[in-house]
C-alpha cells in the first residue's frame, strides 16, 4: 500500500494528497484498501 509519509510530514492532509493524486490520474492504479485509509486518517 502507498503511504505518502513525506507529504504528511510536510503538513499536507490526506485530502490534499488524494486530490493531487486524482488530478494526476494515478488513483486508478491503487488498490481499494488505499481509498478506505484516506478517509480514516484525515
């Protein structure tokens, strides 16, 4: 599972990271478990 630890350490929220990944078009490549973790960590 992909965990953007560095971005979280820089102060970005999971919601911001999700939006950036969505805009870049890379969310289609991730597994469904990642999506569930996005909403529990923000």
